């Protein structure tokens, strides 16, 4: 049969999803169901779900499979969830992964792992190219991860273009990201990102602080094309 899935929360966290291939089997007090879901307006395939529930004891599971969710000019993250507004835009790339939700009379648990490779996007702190990361959720429903998630970034421009960096981070839930630190090679030295928490749930200023360590003045000027200026030596600073 067909069905439409919506969020029961008064402030829906995701857009309605539609399925035209839902199947349900009820036998021996056990319900087994499968369905593939598309974003309702665009028809973009989002995920496949496999559900198992025992009426006898109230235990059940839902396995979610994202085979390849592609973001391009025709489909963007904010079409799937309003939580992406002001966080990410102009995404070009795909996401794959899976999630597992389990419930019982004692409560609900959820986990999952989702990955992207070489994604380009416009983030709140500047344009990003070549983003590669794997998100390991220990609370998928709450969108919370363990500390120490890593993202490799081919290039990022938070005011100064930098290449081949790595950021350690944690998703705290409620649209908040804990940046544990970041590091990039830069002009013969390093660009270091200070730890901070970015709150995308509130309309407030978001600040990032970087340290320049051991930067070679000559290489720095060459990177910015200052052909008529020469300098030697190394310098540190906090832009």
C-alpha cells in the first residue's frame, strides 16, 4: 500500500515522506513491515525502513538504510529538514549510512552511522569543498554523537583560504555543534582553530578564533599574490 510519514512533534523536524511500496505482515502477534520513503514534494529517495514489532512483549526495532541520498541543484538539505536553514546550503554530494532504533516497555534507544565523501557546501563559517566525514550517532533520534568525530576538508575559507585540514567535533543535539579543534598547514606553519560551541538553534553571533603558528612571511605574501612586497621571518598571531 501507500502511506505518508510525518513528524508527530508540533514543530516538525523533517518534511513529509511518502511511500508507495509499503508492505505489512501480521502473524503470531508479530508485525513485520517494510517501506521505501521519498521526500513528498520532490520525490527524492531518502531511505528504506524495515520494522519488526512483537505485540506480546512490546519490543521492536526499526532499521533505516540510506543507500545514497544525493544533494544537488534539484534537492538540498533544507528541503528535507528546516534544521538545515542557516547551517548548510548549496550542498553538492551524497550521504550513505544506516540507523537502528529499538524500543521496549523500558524506553527507546537509537544509533547510526552516516558518511559523506568529497562534499562541497556553503557553511555558516564560509565555503567548504571536499568534506569527508563519518558521523557515528549514539543517539540518532536526538542527533547526538560521541566526542571525537573527525572531518577532513580539502579547502575552507573562513576569511583566509586554507587547504587540507582536519576538524574534531561533536553533535550535542538541539542543533548545536561542539568544535573540539581544527588544524591546517598554512604558509609554512599551521592554522589552529580554538574549541567552541556553535548554536544554530538561536539567532545569535557565532565566533571562531584561529591561531597562526610559525607562518613564513615570504610564503604568506606569495599565497596572496603580493608581488611588489617582500618579507622574511616567521610570525604567530590570532586573527
